[in-house]
C-alpha cells in the first residue's frame, strides 16, 4: 500500500496529468507504508499502474482502452476526460 499522496493524484495534478504519466509517478515516488506481502491494505494506486500497463500492452492509451472495452460497449456517448 502506498501510504501517502503523489502530486498526480491530488488537486490540479489529477486534472492535468495523463493516466500513463501518473502511473509512472506512482511507481517512482509513492511512499509505501508496509513491506510487500506483510499487510492487507490497498488504495487505488494499483489501478493507475495496472491501467497504464494494460494500455501499453494493447498499444493504446488508457482512455483508448477504456473507450473500446467499456465506454462504447456500455453506450456512454457523453463520457469525456478531464485530462490526458
């Protein structure tokens, strides 16, 4: 678990940083409160990193991946992105 906050996940950073850049920031800067495997505690940081990894593997962006596999299929025609 990352016990603190990284700039891309708070304030204006959350509106101006792409999901891929935020995932990199989390990976490089997030302070971890526990050693891996010692405590069962989670936050949404893992979703940022996993989304960026899946998008890279699919050769697209996080937005492209979500649009193709969720937003379009669910008929969410008015969905817009705040950043990235």
